[in-house]
């Protein structure tokens, strides 16, 4: 019985010395639905351009516009204040949350 325990103890460190598993590819594969190029509506094209872009690029360009024009609320950073260009995209609302913004932007992509 003692011999079995000693053998088990000896094999445990050997198992720890196994070669590390091969690393996965340099990142995850992007979701095809997010990478599909979408055409922006005329209201959205005033901000991101009329060229077809993936959703991720559209949201990035909107964030660039928000930061450039200082439209993020100073007290609550999750709130986006609409200017004249963003108001039609936000459904006429003066202010929306960043999560609501993404949903509203998707309505302007086809």
C-alpha cells in the first residue's frame, strides 16, 4: 500500500512538467454579423460618411464624433447629449445612454 502512494507521489511532479499547451491564434475570430458592411442612413452618413462600414466601425466613428464635440455628459459619463446631427439618430431625444445609443444607431443601418 505504501509503495502505491509513493509511486503516485512520484508521478504527480512528472505530470506538472508536461509541455505547455499550444497557444491559440492571436485573438478570437470576429463575429461575421458584426463585420458585415452596412450602409448608413442619410442622417447617420452626416457623421460617419456614406461609405458602407461594419457596425463596429460605425460605433467607433460615432464615439470619435462624441469625444471631438464634447457631447458626453460631464457628471454621468454614460449619458450622451445630442447635438443637431445626433438628434435625428437618437429619435429626437436630447440625451440617451451609451447602451441605448447602440440600439438606436442600428435602426439607421441597412
